[in-house]
C-alpha cells in the first residue's frame, strides 16, 4: 500500500464558519468514511451497555419515536459494528441493530464520561460507564433507526451488495453495465446496484480508471470493466487505509488522487492539465478531459 500523503479530502460542503470566519470542510460520507466510522464504533463501544438513548432531534429517527427507541435500547449491550455501503449497523447482543445513515455530513463521535455532546448531536447513546456515542449531523440529512437485523434492513431498503463484497466481481459488474445505457458514473452511484459509492468516490474511481464519467455503461469493454473493478477496490481500500472518516474529518490520500483537486482551477495530478466539471443528475462531476476521453454511445 502506498504511503498516505497529508492531503485533505474535505468535500465541497462548507459549514459552520465560526467566529473567526474559518470555513470547516466536512467530507460527504461514502463507503470509506463509513468504514472509518465502523472501526471507531467497534473499537470504542463493543461490549458496552446502553444506559440511555436520546434523540434531541426526533426528525432524524426513521420509523420510530424517541420514547420507543429509548425504551427498546435501555439495557442492551453493543455486540459489534458492521458496514453495508454507506450504512452503519450497530448490532446488539440480543440481535436487533441500530441503523445509521450519515447523509451529507454526519459522523459518530465517542465521548468520555463528563464530556458534553458536541453541537448538532441528533441522537446519542449513553453507556453505563458514563461514556457516550453521539450521532452528529449539522445538516440533518441522515437517518437513525432500529431494525430486526442488518439483512432485513438492507432488503427493505433495496440496497445492492456492498461495493467491497466478494459478490461484486467482474461478472457482476459486466452484467450490470452491459444492460444499461446510463452513464457509468450514474451506475456506480446507484445504491440498488452497488452500495457505498457516492459522487466523490465515483469521480475518483473513474479518474483512476481513465474513464469519462458520461461514458455509457454498455460501451465499456470486458477489459475495461475488469480494470474498473480493480480500480474501484484499490481506491476504496486506499481511502480506508488512509483514515477516511476519521475524527479529523479528512482522509490522507496518495498524491495521484483527484479528490484533493476538487476545486475549480486545479490541475490533473496525472497530466497537469486543467480539471473540468460537468453536471450529471444535479451533481457536479470532476474529471480530466485529457486522461478521461469522452466517447459516443454504442447501440
Ligand atoms: Zn489528466
């Protein structure tokens, strides 16, 4: 694995300018960030018993009231934390799972006894030892709920396999791409096909694979699909290894990555040419027109 450079990957959302006017960049949580969240929850909360569950912002709850979730969680113990795409599942020893989706800028924070919940805490678990886990979400786009199991939630939500699951192999991707004239970027971001990739990592994967984001999925050759899959895994695994989703709020990626260059006027880390943008389904794509050549749709 290539060493991680100290290049911040903060996305374009800027919130909470603060008294000094300093803008804080917060990444949009995708699979690598949520894997970082999973590791945090696993390391800090495993085996702990829930003394209280509070939802200061009931609007964040999905299909359950603050009173019911508090009653259901009191006395439960945390067994483990699992990830599926952009979802985090906090599994309880008696089987049910707390489901968390972080929207555009949510994250979990673990706090020692006596520490106050951070600003924008929408949901919190207090443990019997006094520590607590806060679900922080400034923009309030995200969801917390309770499900009988992760599998039940995934099925009900209609999510495809996690992007790093063994099931997402060359045959799987070739089949999904081969029957779609949609842009490859839209296909990569379709959570019903593959769960976990959003706007930022779709751009990164396509940049690293040298594929224009608007390329029709069915125009890709078998060889290109194989290369795209290898790149997808490498990009996501590198971002995880570099600490995506960490408390600093920025991953530390190798120099050849496009992600830190997501600002107008930046240069391509590969050829030095200007980075271009295009709008797809109201999301801005960043790409290098020299390294990622456009091509015509195939019939
Ligand atoms: Zn380039």
